[in-house]
């Protein structure tokens, strides 16, 4: 799967595409021992690696106390604490909402109205444009793709090959459910979708309109 951005991940109530981690701490524990990511053999091996670096040990003692500070739990806490600083506020849209009506260009304002008219904000709402605020561990999911028949993007971008949240819950109703993704910094986080198979934002917008809303956008849209 395509790695989701960690920018503004502090706003999310679940992590990973399929929501299998309730918190940033839970998420941080996964990649370290994942054989296709960091590939450590076990949490104990990760702890030993950190303990072998004196600077890290002294920093862990300062933060967590001198009694066995380098634990897998504390490693995850340290990573999550860092990730919670990766916020990107004060975008032009944020300034516009706060009353600066010059923050968005006329072109951007037309785009915003088009987004609302087409229906994208049915899902992309909230501070992260990833859905409404939810309790920790409770995700905002949507089926993707919804419109499969006569949709050329499904085969082209392999959109149905991964069962999504079903792989976590094994509930038939969760097949092809995914956590709604953030729009913040979306122009900088290509490629797109869980497959990472869509190279540009223009194409991603076309795929979403066709696959989620059953609409074929004009070039102007």
C-alpha cells in the first residue's frame, strides 16, 4: 500500500488506510517490526538497538526516568509525540475561514464552489478534510470504489485488488472500506490512493468523481 502522509495525522481518530491502529502510538509500533518496512525481528531487538546509542539512552532517561526508560512502549510514545508536531496550519483556506477574504484567489474560490456542487464535501469535512471528528479508535470509513460497473479506472489502477478494512475485521460489510484521506497538503503527497497507482492530482480528482459520485468531470471542472 501507498504510505499515508504523517502531516496532520494528529487530527485522525484512527491510523493506517484500514484504521487498524487507534492512536499514533499504536501505529508507531507497526512499521518497526514489519518485514517490508524497518524489518526489526522483534520489539526487544528494537529496544536493544536504541540502548546501544548512549545519546538516546540519556534522552530517554530525561523524559521517562532512569528506571528502564528504553521500552517499546516509550519508543512508540517518543515517535507519536514527534508526529503530533507535524501540523500545517495557516493555509490560505484557513486564513480565508478566519476572515481574510483575499487569501483565496478567484480561481480557488470557483474551485471551492465546484467541490461543494459536485459533492466532495459529503466525506471531506473537518479540520483535516478527512471526515467529522470521531472518538479515538473510531474511524470514518467509506467504500471505495462505489461505482464499479463501466468504470475504466477500476482495472487501470487496480482499485479492487485490496479488500481494505475487511482484512482487519473479516466482516463482509467492511470489504473495500477505507479511512477517508486528508486533503491537507494533497498537492504534495502524490502518488494517490491505497495502490499508489494514480500519479497526478488532476487524475485523482477524475477517479474520485467517477468512482465515488458516478460523475464524469468536464475539463473545466
